[in-house]
């Protein structure tokens, strides 16, 4: 109801309503919704950061990489939200993200600040792929970071990080991954609880519908004989009123004789019964 009312406002896009609406566990649909949130945050950031590096820091290659990643992000979102195959596109976009992050690590930036963007990676992979695959992606990026830190070829112009920065960076990266994993676990538990509640409500609804299907009601005008009191059914047959009502309700009949009919049918017997 709330979703329908929000759509009725006219100025709220449907995909924003979908993003804000709690729902039972549906991995593919939830992944699209979470990727939508990532795109909402990531695309403007990529455009702004790309323009900054293009015009202010004089890093055209870095700016080009950021723009390519932003375009890939938007392209993936347009495809998966229309129901096309998601995981291959997510993985391809993630590979571009890893390449961009490692290039940013190579260039360093002011005080090595570009390396801090790597902290966003564990959360995005957890959102898209779940715990197990995220572990593989995060470990792969960490291996790339180790190569840049310690065994990068000498001919590359690599930003030099001091030993204390490397140690702090690795510790914080692991902490970010642990915290992100914990929040993803809580999100998954919430989705599972929504699914359980959804199934419970479906069961209650089915039980209610079954109960309602057993309730029979009589309504409308019934053609009834003024003499014998038979009722004409939908097929045009005249039936005893007891049979007609019994077939269309949960009622049943037991037969007896009322006092007025007893006096008419058995006048002597009824009189003696009252005198006794």
C-alpha cells in the first residue's frame, strides 16, 4: 500500500521506491537494488573525481580510467535492471574497479591519499557477491597491493610508501573487511527474517482463503412455491427447501411438528398431550 501511494505522488521514481522498500530474500533482485545504491553514490563521485584529476592535477590517464569505470558502472546498471544476465557484468565491472584502484595506488596522490579509495572495495564486493566470493576478490586486490608495495618493477614510476603506512594500511584494510562482513551478515539475517515472515503470512493467507472457501452464503431472491414450499434452483428444478439450503450452506435440518400443525394433523392427540 505504501509503495502504491508513493508511486501515486508522481515525482518519486519507481527504482527509488524499490530501493527503500523492505523485501524478502531474493538474491538477484536484492543485488540489483544494492548495485543501484552503489551506482547512485559511485557515478557522481567518478565524474567529479575524474574532472578533478583531468583539470586540476594533470592526470589525464587516471581521469580516463575513472571515466571508463563510471561508464562501465552505468552500462552495467542499465543492463541488470532490465533483467539481463547480472553476474558476468558485475564481475567485469569489478575487474575494472580493481585495475583502477591499483593504478591509483601506483600514482599515490598527495600524501598517498589515493590509496585510501581501496577501503571501499570490501564493502562493494560483499554487496554484490556475498561472503565467499568477496573473500576471493578482496584477497586478489590485497595481493595486487602487496605487489605494488614490495615487488613492483623498478622502471615503473611507483609512489613510495613508507613502512609504517604500509603496515597501517594493511591492518585497516583487514578491519574494514571484517566490519563490512559483519554488516553484510546482519543484512542477510534481516533478509532471512523477512523471508520467514513472508512465508508465514502466505501460510496464514492460504489458511484464511481455504476457510472462506468453505463459507457458503445464500443471497438474492428465491422462487418458492406458495403451496408446497419447494424452491426452484438455478437449473430450473423444483427442490425441497431443506435440500436447497443444505447444498448451499453449512446448515442441516432435523424434522419435527410445530404445535399449530400438530393440531391440524392430529387434533385429538395434540389436545390430550396439552391436557396431560
